[in-house]
């Protein structure tokens, strides 16, 4: 994040990237005018903790924009073949077991408020598409890259059986699906630091 350029403000400089723990950012208090977090909070057991740290590094009046998933707002019609929704449910259960939340979107405004932000705007951002799905499609390959590495842990934790997982993965790897409508939604929240 860079300071604004213009009359009385510093000249823009090179963009710098820094790695770190978002609950202990390596920046001094009030360092930034704005921040954004996209698809991050779904991996944390306590979004308020992350937002409190953002509130520390953002100046009073500064802005934060947060976008994250809420699977409950996503639908497919007709539904995916039976083993696939079971795998998706087990994947969400695994994320929850690891401390995450695939329905965090609806919780973002309250977490921001609790951390010292005033919520200015909430939008449900949807993406929709219609069409057939084939095993080689980019979206299908991306889905497999997300799900395949989690399969063993899903079974180890007893969230689904090996048979259920292998059936679902086989469908995703090999079956051509007829045209369907797919709608995915995320919540986008714009808030200002008090």
C-alpha cells in the first residue's frame, strides 16, 4: 500500500511486497490509508482478530474493502451429480475443522464493526454462467486442484468415506456434464476505520 500522491503528499514510489502474519502485521500504527483482503477471512477462526490488526495499521478514517465467500448463496441447476455435492460438503467440513468458514461472508460486517470499523456498504457480488462442463475445462481442472490434495485428510478425519471421495473425483475427472446454470456469490464489504 502506498501513500497518496498529490499536493502535499509524497510522490509515488515503487510497490513493495512484504510477507507476514495478518494478525501481527510488520507495520507501525496508522501506516496506511486503505487495505483490502480478498478470500482471506474464510481461513481464520476469528476474523475479528484480523480486523483489529487492520484497524491498528490503518489511520482513522481509512478504508478497508473485504471480499469473501459464502457458499450458502451459491446454487447450481440442475444440481451436480450426487457424489460431487457430497465432496464439496466434506471439503467445507474440512475447512471448518481447520478453523475456517466457507460461510464467512455474512459474518464480515459484524466482525468489522466489532474491530473498530464503521460499515459503509455491503454488496452481494455474484458470478453466473451457463454451459456444459467437460473434464478438460479450466474451471474443472482448478476445482480438481483444490479438492484432490484434500481427499486423504477428508477421509482421515472421517468427514467422508474413501468410496464417496473417489466417486466424486472420478465424476470430475471423466464425466461430461450437460449444460447447467452455476451461480457463485461473495460478500463485499466496504468499511471506514473509526
